[in-house]
C-alpha cells in the first residue's frame, strides 16, 4: 500500500517550512512510522552529498536525519543553485543537467515532472508517510501555471496541506488570510489546518485573532509554535546568521559574505564557542583587524573574486595576511587564494576565460571543467595551523585545483598563516573549532579554554529532539494524525 502523506506550505519563504517538516519527520519516527521527506524542487545554495556521491539540498538532508534514514536524491529530485540574478544551475537526481535562465527553466518544467513523480512514487512504496515541503508561497499567482512544488504537486500526489505563517515580522493573520483567499476553491479545500510559527509571548493574547481567523476561513489553527533558537542548518541566504556584524568575544573571525555565498552552514559550529566571535563582512571598511579571515564557498567563484577585488576587500585581506592574520579558504574561497584561475569552457562564466589572477597566497591553480566532484571525506589534516585535526565532511565543486596533496589525507594546502581546502564541514567534528580557540588564546596570552566543542552530528540530533518536543507540545497532533490517516480529496473520491 503506498504511503500516506502530508504537505507543509508557507505564506512566503523563511516561515519555517523546512524545520517544521523536520519536526514532523522526527515525531513520526518516534511514534513508530517509517517516514521520508520530499521536496520536488528546491532553490538553495546550501547543498550536500549523499552516501552514493550525489547532490541534494541540505534541508532535505537534515529532514532525512530527523526521520532516521539516509539522505536519498529521490527526496529532492530537482535542485536549483542560482549562479546570477537570472540564471541557475539545474541539478536533477543529484547530477548537473545544465545552467539555464529562469525563462528556459520554466519552459522545461513539464519535462521534469515525470521524473519527479517517479521519485515520489518509489519513496511511497518504501515508507508509511511522506512529509512534503512546498516552496515559497502557493499564492505566487504568476508562477502557478505548471506548478510542480506547491498546490500543483499536492494535487498530483493527493496531499492534504498545512499552511504556515510567520508571526515574527508581524502581519501573520493577513499572511494566512490573504494566501488562502488567493487560491482557487479546489486548492483551498486541501488546506486542512493553519500553523503560526515563531511566536514570542503569551499565546492567550492571540486567542481573539485565532478565533476570527478560523471563522473567516473555516480552517482550524492546529498550532502556535514558539520562537526557537536552534543550532540546525539554515536553508538559504535569508538566515539571520548572515547579518551578524559584531560580537563581544575575545577572538575575532571575519567571514567574507560573497554575493553568491554557498554552504555558509559550514561555520555554524563556530558560533557557540565562548572564545570565538564570528561576524560577516561585505565592505572593505567593515573588515578591521580580525584574528582570522575566512573566504567561504561560492556558487560563482570568478564573479565573486571580481567583486572581492572591486570592493577593495582583496587588498585588505592581503594586507592583513602580511600582518600575520590567519587566512582560511574553503571551496570557492580556496580557489581564490591560488595563483590563478581559468575557465576555458565557460563553466563558471558566460564566456571562456583562460586565466585570471587569484590572491596569490597559496601555490595552487584552478581550472574549471564540466565535471563536478562530489564525495564524502573523512581523515586527518596534515598541513598548516590545523595539522593533526581529525575531520569529516564532503567536497562538491567543479574546479580542479593542482596542489600535490597526499590523497590519503584531507586535501589541504597550507603556506604559513594561510590554509585552503575543498572540505565542507571542516568544523563539524569540533576538533578544528577547539584548535582555533587554543591558537587564539595563546596568541592573546589568555588561559586555554577548558570547554570542548561537540560533534555537529550529535548536536543536530539533540536539536532535532528539542524541535520535535516543542512542536509536539504546541501542535494538535491528534488532529494532524487524523488528517494523515483519513484524507482523500473530493477529486479522488
């Protein structure tokens, strides 16, 4: 018998759909159900690698962890990674299909739908419940034609919908009411409950508004979930971590916020450490005199390298390195630290680029080719100020960097106070975090920190439990389970 399902849609992006899907996955797993997440089309620059070396969105990887299953590209068959304001790399079933403009992609969506449904149907044969995540808002009326991710998908797989609104910025009643009223009658009939997310304060003060909303829409409010600060991966660049500009901790770490920054969740393990202060920098005047400058991953290395040079940040970074500031480059940031970069096939740029200078801080060079490297990595760093640290993570990049690193160890290139690596998840084991804390404590003449960072995998599991416990306490799960168990739309009766 195919799996039952439930879909979480939102009034807009960043209302918390991804984490609420993760919460439902964890709750269902604890209650004895075999469940899997599913998002037909995801647009995000935070992606990860599955055990079989394929690429999918990190939100669905987190949801798979919540469900206690291995990440599988069938859970996210289409991933869009923006390369500019008008174009995206399209990844289908974990492999790069190509780079397309928005108009080109909309024209090809129908062709992708059979594959999306095959992925869903194959998961539905293996699990009891599929928890489906929508994208953006179902009321984006300019995008409703040939929709494959919100109500269009809900109809195809006959899923009931819970609609989520974010109360934190204000206007949640208008969000929910307006979204429902912009839908067609058959779409409104799928919405079986409303959820209000990120609430701060006394929930009894909401009661009059909740009653009025239920009366006007004839849809029950099935939960008011409190605002939670969780150490879990954010899905995209709307994360509030990217807006951090200051801190009050002893060591200062400045991360360059590239226009196309990707996999910024690499740095989440740094934030909790009492020694390490982390901030993001977008302008040359913001850099100051940090202890460590990190050049993170980017989906458009050559474009963001040009931005780095034109903004004046490149010159500031070089000057800081000469003064003894530690420099770390990851993935695209690592490529920028080299002698030169070339793109003869136009993989990273709109035309062929045969050679552009990098920052010249590492004795490496990068050439971009069509093939993408995707692999899980575990080992010990052998070079530089992080030598001896045990780490795990993954590589995901198109550029091939000539470096001469020992293939039996973690591929890190180091020279003096500069290190570069392709490894995403460098700080997840916790050892690299503690190494930096010890390094800066010695540099500043401070006592060594006695705390030790936890492994990120353990932290994620603890945080998922907290998320699930909170949602269980603030959602009407009896009614939600009833919706899952009994739903059949009028169109299928």
